[in-house]
């Protein structure tokens, strides 16, 4: 039973469901639906898809997630970032608006869903940890800019050709600024202003819904022909139709990078907000269960005329604040959307595209985060650079490339750091009775024929040679050197290649009459060198408990000195 | 002047050159030449090139390296591993034996040389550190097997079609075993047996040369027609001709992975042996100068009918043992080879291919190293697996793919390890007066409302969440928890994302009445958290010198207890 509950978290809360829960869930579910209807249509437009597809993606996928997902508050559905990736990828394969374009979007949803489900079954949920916060921040800011620019054509009512270059887009917009359609711009600008005002004054109010109604009414009353603004037009009534995604090997190869990017971006956005709410409500998010839930949601979209979805930040927050208690709130949202597509779509006929564009722009503009970039640059410069690289490559090379280059560069930075570890020559600081870095504490006492070196890194193949170079330099500075004591307290792990390198070092220096001693070797490292037979080869000098013990053992410190160093446990030089 | 010497190391020794040096260098240079002549022809055959190309590659490139390289003993020239990569790459682009095949090899030499020279100018020499010893070992063993198998056709005197699959090659050889040419096999087998015998009895003797003469004489005396063995045939007399490599964009794209692999393999082999000799002779190898030297050597080959070369292991050892003192020995080797191609090539007409095949097989068979693989598996299992993956992919997917997959897998292993760091809950070990892992030392004293956690890793984006999970589990086990003391002595570095994650953790647990204290924070980490404003935010609890100080400050330990823990500086729990 526990095993079934783990696979179907819905059983966890369904058994203990109370009437009071239902009222809370219904209210929250309705609130989210009111917010979701305009967003779903707007994001579908952003993805280059008909508004109906956005609504379809807001129905069955929500129910699918509710069955498998481990979050009770996550509001799944179309989101801006993923819609942009869908547009970027599908418009390379098919013409936006064509039937083939929709088929491509369905195939993409299928790929994303299959990848997520598979990753969830293989328990690869912790992969998300490899996406650095700096990468997410840089990517999000750049994507937000790209999204805002992509909505210019609707806001200005001008024609812009599809392009993947931000600069080309700006150039085109600048050239065509003269053709700006004033009615569209006015409606759009008023919506933007209104939305910003509402957010400041009544942050919990689903303002977009109001502007959807107001915009539709204005166009309807003033006459669409006279105004000449582009509107949503006919949205087909009825349930989403079932179809099996058609997958050619060629289109799969073309869509694969985008599927990977949606997989990463969607999962990161979703699990971040799910964890945030779960921490507040004290329940646990299972990353692998999340992957399976999102996977099933995307597969539902793929087979029932949806497009890739994930757990959205803002709607989840609204759902939680509106009092949702269980995943039933999401199911209620889905039912409201289904009712909408069954009966209410004619109401959207006169809804101006400029209003939807304004909703998108206001939603994503708040994601541009300069403060975060400054923060990263201040705290750790390399993190700032990773953010900048991700930002720049997302803006110039494209959305999918941006996130992948960001992940790669953050890993390169980490590997580069780890291959150039910090080391310190230590001396004895009489005052504090500890050993400290001679560079930071020039007053320390050093010993003419002993070098005390602290390695501040786990040793592995890529930094073992660095240690060798560092040692050579340090040894070159000390004539008459007889002993090298290596403080291993910072060496958390070691690999076989580094063990071999250390053995070579010991042998080479041994031929010149210099002997090595190792102090404060940690358990995991001790296990490895034991398997390499160090005890037999080097005897007691590999396992000194401390630097002072090593100094005593090799006869540098006499009993008289020993009374000197007194240190509290856990104390360590900088 | 010092700057010029740094760029042209030849000036370093040329000024102080003595007559005694000349005798030593001449003797060593001649010894290497005697060894190089048959090897150069054999390796050219392995690369699918005419023997003359091997000799050309053994002339000017040696002089080019002598001008720029920082090693005085390195013997540059064709080597087995690189010849195999040349064959593997060029036979995909052109038919072995054709003029286009030779042009492709020249272009490959040009690409390798340009990459090395550029890397040397950009000071990327330390990149070699990213090739793990486990990768080199697995690759070398697999390449040695592939090389041995590729020589079967010469040894057995049978026809085998060019193939990149080891299994296909073995299958073909098995099917054609009936057509074995007995005279070729006899000559080859005798040479193999003789070379092995010589190596055991007289390891310093250039035995290959003897067998080249013996084999040639036997064929000449018994009559090539009667024996029917394949021989080297006509080797054109005269100097290598100058030509500019023809580079199409398409062929560059095809050759790029191979050029990358040769760059890596050649550089690793070369710098390993150069460092080995330099350590013994107490001079320093400059990795970037080495790259420039090898780069110029390969460019010389590209323009003067050579093919990719590098510093070879066995010939460098012979050069050093034969008494070489400066790079003049290599220049003398080159001069002897030039004299050979000018006047002596007709002597090789009757040299049987089976003898060359035998020389190659004996040379590379010793590179198959099972002991090393066992050693890696014993000392650190993951290193063993990296070796096995590299070995298997080199054998099955191809030579260039093998080394690249090996490098990638070793980095993945490192990243994976670092993202799942070791952590330990600590308790106070009365006996030794230190804090130790409660799992390894169940007798330690713990404190009911304090959790002491040691993180054994530098904290960065990929493992910060892991720490969070670990904390949650640890906290769940302790009711009434009030304090978490984190022992940071193993945290050598931290990035901005990990700082943010720690702040979130502190905040979340703070809301549940649990306070954090950090002990033994290292200098580099202290710098980062200082820039993040921790002192202002958390005050004194971020900078306790030791766990016991933290315990005292939060009032767990009284003055009475304090006398208890006495520890030598540098001492650290396992």
C-alpha cells in the first residue's frame, strides 16, 4: 500500500479528504482558472499556436499531473519561457499557423513528456542540481527580453518576420515604427499601465481577466472594422481531439535540443516553486515523482492537442494564496477550462491580440533581474561571468543554445576551479597556538628544514599535477629541505591517479633526501591510500593525527615545544 | 635576452656548448637514428602511408622541435599510437595508397600543428591535466590491441579489407587463415621471437636494425620471386618536397576529431616522457613551450611531406641512456635520416613487410597493461570503470572516439562525486579529545539539542541541494533540535549559489526555531561570505574558530567541559 501511495500520491490525500477542503480547493481552482484562461491564450500566441491549443494544454495535462505529482499546490499549464522555446524550435521546422506546425508542437510535447517520464522512472531527478542558479538567472532575464521583443508586433500592430536574432528583430521594428497601428498600441499601452497599477495596489487580484473583458467589450462596442485591430477571432468549440504524434527520425533530431531545453527549464521552474510551497506547508517533494507527474502531463498534451507545459511560478503562488489544500484544486481548474472551451470560446472573438501581448509583457518583464546579476558578481565573480555568458548566448545564439551553453560553462568553471586549488604554506602562530598561512600571517614561525603545506582541495587527476608544480616551487625556495609535511585536512577525497602522482612525488623527492609526512588524513582518503598499500610502503608517516604530532615524530619539536600548541578541537588555519 | 631564451630554448644550451657534449650527442643521435629508420618506415606502413613519408617525418620535424622545445632529450618522430589515428581518420576520407590519402595526412599534420602552436601561444598547456591517467591507460591498452590486429595482414601475408571494427577484422582474419603465406609468417614470427629475446637479454641494443638487415638479406639471397613475400619496394631517393596543405572546409570538419585526438594523445605521451627525463636531469619542462615545439614540428611535417609526429617514449629513453646532453642529438638524428633518404633507400627494396609488422607488434604489445587496470579497480573503483569505459569504447567505437569518451567520462565521474559529497554527524570522543564521525565511533558523546555536521566538500551549485537534503534527514532524526553547528574545515571553496542556498536553509530552519553556527571556516570561504554580507546578517555565529568554541558560545559547554578537549593543532576528525 505504501508503495502504491508512493507511485500515486493522489491516494495520500484523497482518503482523508474533508468537506472543508473541497470549499478551499474549489475557490482556489476557480481563481487560478480565471487567471489561466487569458494566460493560456496569450502563451499559445507566443508559441505561434492558435489560442485553443493553449486552452487544451490547460485541461487534461493538469489532471494528469494531479494523479502522479507530489506537489499539492503546483499549478501546471502553459508558461512563457517554454512557449518561447516551442516557438523557436517549431518555427525552424514548420510555418507558424500551419497544421504541420501544430503537429510539430505535439511531437515536441511527446518528446518532453517521454524524456521526463523516463528520467523519473530512472530516478534522475537530482540531475536538476547541475543547473546553477547563475545559469537560471541569466537565462531567465535574457528569455524575458526575447519574449517582450517578440510581442512588439502585436503591441504595435505591425508585421515583423520570424527571426531568431534579437538584433534583427529590433532593427525591423525600428524600420517599421512608422506603420505603428495606433488603436492597437493604445489598447496595449492601457493594458500594460493598468496591469502594473493593479499589481502594485491589489497584487492578489486576477487583473488580466478584467482587461480581457474590457478589451473585448471596447472592440465589440467601437466596431472591429472601424478600429482595425487584430483580434483572437474564431476559437473552435468542443473538446480537444485525440491524435497520435507523428514522429519522423529527422524531425526528432531537429527537435531534440529544444526538448532537452524544455525538459531542463520546465523541470527547474516547476520543482523550484513546488519546493518553495512544500517547505512552507511541511510536506516533501519527491524529485522523481515530479518528473513522472510532469512527464504524464506532457504526454496527455501530446495526445490531446496540447503543447509542452510545466508548473508555473505565478499561478502556483496564486493557487497557494487562494487557499488550495490538495491537487483537487488543479482538477477543478481543469474542469473550468473544459467548460470554457465547450461553451465560452465565442466570447473571445473580439479579444484584441494587443491585450494578450500586454499580459505576456507585464508577466515576463518582472523576471528581468539585474540585482541578482550584481549580487553574483559581488559574491563570486566567476558566478557572475557564468550568468553573463548564459545571458549573452541566450540573447544572441538562441533560447535552447543559451541554457545548454550556460550549463556547460558553469561546469567548466567548477572543473577549472577544482583543477587550480588553493594551497598554503603554514607556519606556527605562537599567539593563537595554531598553524596558519605564512602569506596571511607573516609573523608565524617557520622551520628551516621543514615545509608544511596545506592542500585545500580533493585531489584528483586534474589537479594532482598542479600540486606537483606547487611543491616544486615551494621546495625551490627552501635550501636544506629535509621534510615536507602535508596537511590533508582539506582533502575530502582522492582518486587513484592522484594517489599514483603522490607516490611519484614521494619517490622523486626521496631520491633527493626529502621525506614526506601526511597529517590529519580523513577517513575516506585513508581508505583509498590503504587500498594502495601505503601503510606497507611508507609506514607511520602517512597517518599523523596532526601537524604538531608529525613535527614531534620527526624530532623537530621537543617535549618543551609540545606544551606550546594548544588548540581547540575543530580549529583550523584559514 | 631572457625573454628570447624563453621562446628559443636552443640559445640556453648552445652558448655553453662543449666538445665533450658533441661526442655524447653524436653517439646518442646516431643510436636513435639506427632505431628510427626501421620504426619510421614501420609506423608509416601502420598509418597507411609509403615508407618514405615516415622517413621524411623523421627529418625536418626533429630540427623544428629542437629550436622551440624545452626538453633536451625528447626524441620526436612518428609513433605507433598516432600513426594508428592517422590511418583511422585518413582512410575515412581517402583510399590508402592514393595521392589524396597522402595529401589528407599532410592536412592532418597541419591541423595538429596549428592547434598545438595556438594552444602553446595561448598558454593552454595545463589542459593536459584533464586527461586522467585512467583514460590514458585504458586508451593505450586498447590502441595497442587495435595496432597489433592491424598488422596481422602483413604478418600472415593475407588480404584484409580496411575496417574500423576490431571484431570484423578478427572475423576476416579467421576466415582467411587458410591462405596464410608461410614464408611471411616464418620471417615475421622469427623476428618477433628474436626481438623479444634481445629485449630480455640486451635491452639497450637496437635489435630492430639487425632484423631489418637480416630480413632484407634473406629475401635478397633466397630470391624474392621464389619466396613471394611482400617487401617495401622502391623508396624514392631525394629530399622531401615542399607543398602547401590543401584545406577544404569539408575535409577539415572530417579530420577535426582526429586532429583533436592526436593533439591530446601526442601531447600527453610527449610531455610525460619529457618530464620524466627532465626530473632526473633537474631541468624544467615548460608545457606551453612544449606545445609550441611540437606545433612547429608538425607544421614542418605538413609542409615537407611528413605526417603527424610527437615525442616517443621508447626512443627518448634510448636517446637519454645513450648519453644525449642537448637537443643537438636530435638534430644529428635528423641529419642521419636525411643522409639515409638521399643515398640509402635502395637498400630497403627487399625489406619484408612482415619484419616491419613484427617490429610494430613487439613495440606496442608491451603497452597492454592489465596490472594497471587491476590497480585502479582496487584503489578506486570509479577510476577502474573510467579505464574500462575508455578501453571498451576505443576498441569498439574507434580510436578518436575512445579518447574523447574517456575524457568526458572521467570528468562526469568527478562531477558526480563532487555533487554527492561525504558528510558526517560528529560527536565528542572523550578518549582522544576530538570530534569524530558518530558512524565510525559509536562511543562518542552527542548533545540532544545540537546537531554537529561536517561537510566534506567544497560547496557549489551542484551539491548545495544535496547538503539541504542531508540536513533535512539529520534534523528529522533529532527532536528538540535547537542548534546546528556546521564544521566547515573541509569546505575549501564556495560559490555564490551555494551561499544563497545556505541563506535559504538558515532562514527556513530559523522559522522553526533552529539556529545555525559555522565553525572553522577557511579564508577563501570567509572572503566569499563576507562579500555576501554574512557578518551583518548572522553576526558572530558564522566565524567560530572551532566546534568547541561554538559549543561554549551557545552555552552547551561550561568552563568545566572546556578543559576537556585538548587537541594538537592540525588535528581533525576522520
